């Protein structure tokens, strides 16, 4: 039997601006098994990113339960969340979010800085191997500003993978890319998933969602029953 | 190994102008602090040096009344009631080491074609010893020359230079207010004393000659005394007062003389230097504050600019503590670099400016250390506070 990696039970989240409260998530239930590839779709402002941030422990739900890798994590403190983010979750963002002054290689190594272990030569080898696998062997010492969007996103993917995460999260990873690069980047996700990595992506684009094994639609803060 | 530090602090050199500005802020703070303290310290030492030439063991009896003003004893009223016999009478006080009647006036001094106006100081053979003036050449007055109305003179250092240059002066005859005087000695450089008189710009002659042949009066202007034992100085001052009040038959309230100790001059003088150094302290604290406000502003800017980086690092699992440490070290590097350069510039400019203003060269280590310490503290606070604020922000907000 395949293990559940993510279990969300009746997750709610609301944002408050001044005195007005905007409910965003109104009771999200979700199960993601190991090896799954899920695409979350929905209109702009429907709460996709909010949900992904909660799954990635970057944000906290207002209520509900969240089991990640068998552990209830919805009430962890900042430090404990940071630990899990660092060891078990890889993030890929629409805007790449690379550190501008660091080279491609340094950006890939960055998560190791927060692992309480020295960065070894093997780590470096591994980073180089990842960059090579993603077709960046010639761009190792380039700064983000010297890289194309697709290259930047591939660096970001390599960075997300450096700690062998259990779960890869991607929030509109192709939102800033042209259609050809989109295909390339999505093939990478697909390949990673085929090698066993659990992937959850958020997207507007049905072409992108096609790469996933299953798609869930969010509306009015809940998943639409299919 | 090295990659770790690159990953932590590589960002420091990313925006070079920003780095430069923050370092300059610190440099200005530290160097101005240092320079001002060097000036304050130098002023203090200058005063102390002046007081040295007017030793604490010296008492001055001045005819008329004296006001101590701005570190100078100024004769505000001149009387003719202080007589040579008063000086003789004071000799009876025990514990007096040296005593000299003094009559001083302006005079024209001339040697061959060189003429200059200087102070003519009529004194006795004890005066040089009393004032601890070093003899550069020649000899002191003999008691017989004083009592025998001999026209001999000892030249101040500058007067000798101006009249004779490098040439020998001893044995030469100069004219003081047209009367011929034989030079018997030259005083070494002394400088300005606590009474603000340039002791190098004077000539000494026997007081007997001064009041008779030169100025034709029967009084003297002051009596200088020095005591054996400084602890006795107040008692002796009291004793002098008693004797003179009695001799002049005046009441305590309308005395026709004044007694001044070096200490009295010192008191006022240190008051003024204290005021000066307090002023300097306030200004330098202001300078430091301006510097650190600058650094705080730039650091805040820098952290704001790097909010995204903080967000990225957080999303990758950086703990608040680790981010604080990163920015702490960044500001420590900036402040220490700026601090060291500031110390260097401060020392260098005091090295140049102090002699320019005729101040002694001093290196005030205490202010150097305090200012270095303070800037580092300020710099750290300036760097850590905005970073601390940034870590409180949600990473998703930072990354938006
Ligand atoms: N920190 C916040 N404070 C207040 N409101 C927020 C905050 N974050 C998100 N929101 C609001 O919550 C709603 C959902 O935002 P979210 O970013 O999850 O939408 P999304 O589905 O990802 O949209 P998009 O497709 O445009 O990225 C939006 O209306 C947004 O304005
Ligand atoms: Mg979104």
C-alpha cells in the first residue's frame, strides 16, 4: 500500500485587511500519496498559492489538521517548520526567487547552509550533477541576471532538489516562461515524478496541468467534486 | 569550507556603492570623534605645560588688585604702595625658599642696528631659580650686581635670537631705553606661562637698576616667592597677608595688594578647559550619533533591499537566528572596517592639524578605544535592528 504523504482535513484560512475578513480557504480536504503528481487549478485569487504555502509550511492554516509524512504539522513553531522545509520540501516559484548575487552553483547549494552540517565536496559534486542533469553544465558560474528565464527556473529546480526532498511544490513554475521552455520545464517535473518524487504544482494553464497524474480545481475556497 | 562563507556574506559586496556609503558613515563618525578628542586632550596638556612653568610652589604678591580671568592674572588697578622694603619684610617668613621683588615695564632694546620692544623685568638673583628658567649660556646675576646697581642683563630666548641671531651675545653691550647693559646670560626657550606671558620675549635686569636708572620710581609691581613645602602654601599666603595688611595699615576689605597662587590661576583655567572638553564631548557624541543614524538608515535600506533574499532563505529553511547572525556579521564587518579606517584618518588628521594650531601632539587612546567600541555597538545595533524586523515578516509576504 502506498503511503499518504500529505493529508489535509478541513483546512481553513482567512486574511484580514483592516476590519474586513476575507475567507480564502473554506474547508480543504486533500490526500496526496507518495509518488503522486497533482496539479491544482483555479481562478486567480481562488487561494491556490495560499493552499500551496500551507502545504509547504510557509504559512499556517487558521483551523483544520495537516499531516505531513505522518506528522501533524499545522501547529509547529517557526523553527520546526523551517527544519521540515529544509529537509523534506523543495519549492519552485513563478518568479524563480534566486539570490541575485550568487552564481547558479551557489544558489543550488544555498539550502545546505541551513542543514547544520558542513558543505562537503560531495555536496558540491551533487549540485554539479543536478545542474548537469538539467542541462546547465555550461552555466554553473553564471549569475541569475545572466541566465534566461528557463535557465533560472532550472537552477531553482536544482536548488529544490539538492536536499532530496520528499515533496516538490511548484507555484506556477512556468508562469514566466514561453511555451517551448514551459514544455521543457514540465518534462523535467514529469521525469522527476516518474523517478518517484511526489510533485504538487499550481497552474492556470491546462497544457501544464496535463503533465500531472491528476488535477484538482479550487473554487470558493473548496475543491470542486469531480 | 569557503563556500559556506560565500553563501552567507557574498551579498555584502554585491552593491558596492551601498557598502561604500555605510562604511563612509562610520568613518566620518569615528574620525571626527577622534580628532575632536585629540584637540580636547591637547588643549588640556597645553594648559598643564603652561602651569608647569608657573609652579604650584609659587606665590605672587601683586600691587593693586588682581582678577583671575580666563586663566590669566590681570592687574586691574595699579598702586604705588608696594615697596622694596615689603619684600625684605616677607623674607622673615620661614619656609620661604626664593623671593624676588619684581618691577616690570616696556622698554626698547637695541643692539647695533637691531631694535625691538620687549618687557623689561627687574628682578634679583633668585628669580631665575624661582621660575626654574634654564640658562642656555652665561650665568645668573650675582647678589653684588643687584645690590651694586650694576647694568647687566639676561636675555630671553627670542630677544637673543632677534638681536644677535646665531652670534655670541655674552659680554656684548646692548642698550635698554638708551642705557648700556652688558649681557651676562641667555635663557633657554620657556614658552608662554600660565599668566599668558611669552617668557622668551623679555630681558631680565637687576630690580634696583629698573626702579632707579630706568624707571625712576620708589615702588615695585610685585613680589614672587616660592615655598619649600607646598602643603604650607596656604599658611604662608595667610602669613604674607597678615604682614602686608599690618605694614600698609589697610583693612582686609580695601587691601592695596593681592596674593595669587598658581593654584588660583589653575582653578579658573581648568574650569575653562573642562568647559571646552565638555563641549568637545557633546559635539563628538553628536558626530557619532549622526554617523550611526546614517549607518542605521543605510542598513535599513540594505535590509529592505534584501527582503527578498531573506524571504528566499527563509523558504529554504533558514531560522530567524541564522538570518540575524548573517546580518549581524555583515554590520560588524562594515563597522569594523569603517572604524579602523576612521581611526587611521582621525590619527592622521590630528597629526597634521594639531601642530598647525600649535597644539602638542597627543594620541588619546581612551577616546580611540571608546569611539571604536561605541561605533561597533552602534553599527551592530544599526544592522541588527532592521534585520530583526525583517525576520518577523512572513516569508510569503517577503516573496510576493
Ligand atoms: N497576506 C495576505 N493578506 C491579505 N490577503 C491576502 C494575503 N495573501 C493572499 N491574500 C488574498 O487571498 C486571496 C487568495 O490569494 P492567493 O494568492 O492564494 O490566490 P491564487 O489563487 O494564488 O491567485 P493567483 O492565481 O493570482 O496567483 C486573494 O484574494 C489575495 O488577495
Ligand atoms: Mg498564486
